[in-house]
C-alpha cells in the first residue's frame, strides 16, 4: 500500500464511533487527503481554502456527486455552523506569524471541534524554512505548539518529520495530535486508533508548493 493508503488507515479504525466522521481539512490546497478519505468511504469531508484556484483543482478531480464540501474562505474570518471530529492542518497554521491571527485560529478550532475530537497539525519545526512561498513562517517544536494550543487542547502525541521535497530539499516538520477537551469532562477515547505517524508519512508525499 502506498503512502496515501496509509493516510487513510490513520483515520478509519474507529468501530465504536459509527459513520460518518466529520473531517475538516483546513487550507487543503492541492493535498490529496480528501481523495484518500473518500476512497475510505468518508462521507462528511470539508475542505476550506482561501484560494479558489486550489479548490478548483480539487473540484475538477472529484466525481460529480461527491459529498465533499469545498468552501472558499479565509479561515481567520470563517464562521462554521457545525462541528467536526477531526481538524487537519498541514502547512497552514505555520503561516500565522501574528499572535492575534494565531488566537483567532485556535479559537476557531476550539469552537469547531467536538469534545474529544482530534486536531492533527503539521507545522515547520524550528530548523524548518523561515519562509515559504515568499511568506514568513512561525516554527514550532512540540513544546512550542503546546504553548499555543494550550486552552482546551491536550497534546497527545508529537513527532518530527524530515520531509524530502520533490525539488530536492528537506523540510523539517513537527507533527502533533491534540485532543479537544471540554472543561470538567474526561477525554473521549474514540480517537484512540488515530495513528499520527501514518498521517505524517502520507503528509510527506503530498506537500504542495515550493518554499
Ligand atoms: C502550503 S499550502 C498547504 C496545502 C495542503 N494543506 C498540503 O499540505 O498540501 C497552504 C494552503 O493554505 C491555504 N491558506 C493559506 N492561508 C489561508 C487562510 N487564511 N484561510 C484559508 N486557507 C489558507 C493556501 O491557499 C494553500 O492552499
């Protein structure tokens, strides 16, 4: 099984939870995560991206009756009217170098994830690129991410990935799995089978854009 298949397996083993799980890919861009989720029968998948061009590329390759919702929005202004079980962000959060923007993002995710839900976050690590696509990046080790995602989230797992880009460079990522906690409630256990290292492997394959 290729890397994309591995990405799917990271999400599918949740027999106690029933279908469908609602997955939000924030700043999905050209990533093929949405394709892999569909192949695994996920029926509740949403991609939000500020770029219509990115969404158009996804729209073009989806089947006509695809259940995927493609939403063009700036995540920092977006006001979802529902909640999600998984919030996935690869290479988007690290563009938020302004503390006020970071706060808007963490507030949005806190509001949008159900208690016990998972935030799967892939951001440049401290040795990672200082700019990407001409934009400055914030870079994080697990402790750094934990400081930002402290309010209502608990860091469950983190690891580093040396991502070999198609153009021959290496990008260092920190991957983190946070759970959304609700005050006074214990953790939900329904995401116990989420295998972050597998998400990470898949992430390495589909990083879009050149830094
Ligand atoms: C480096 S790409 C990563 C794409 C994808 N997540 C991946 O890993 O391949 C960043 C994506 O985030 C989108 N993006 C950046 N800022 C955004 C924002 N404020 N709101 C929504 N999308 C945003 C861009 O349009 C782009 O598609």
